[in-house]
C-alpha cells in the first residue's frame, strides 16, 4: 500500500491552490492511496508488447459513397413552397432587411 500521508495531501493541495479542511485531508489521504495503489497494480500488469489504444476495435469510415440519384426539377421543388417568384423561394425579410 502506498504511503499517502496527510502532509503529502496538504502539499499537493497547496501546489494545486486548493483549500482543504482537516476532514478532507484525512479522507483524501485514504482515497489517494487507493488510487496510487490501483495505478501501481495496472503498471505491473501492462507489458511492453501491448500497444496503447483509444478503442478496443479498429474504427473504419462509416459513411457511404455519394451516389447521384434522381433530383427534383425546379418546378417540383417550388410546387410545395408557400411563396415563390417562379425561380426562387420567397421568404419574409429578416434582420431589418428590405425586399
């Protein structure tokens, strides 16, 4: 078990500029000891021939290829518009713009 003393916790808190009460120092000494022990245990298991990874399985491109398909004609696109001028959609002015 690692030796995370209250003095070490106070020193770390000072370096991080965190104000801790004595109750927090006592509690964190135990918690930080458990964290350090866990990291040490993992370090013992890790071997040099295992490459670090960010994902357990390789990632691939999930996008499909773009394929040109049938499109609407200009008249079909404007057919459902509430207002148009024959070639473009007509919308109300925004941001104080004048038509």
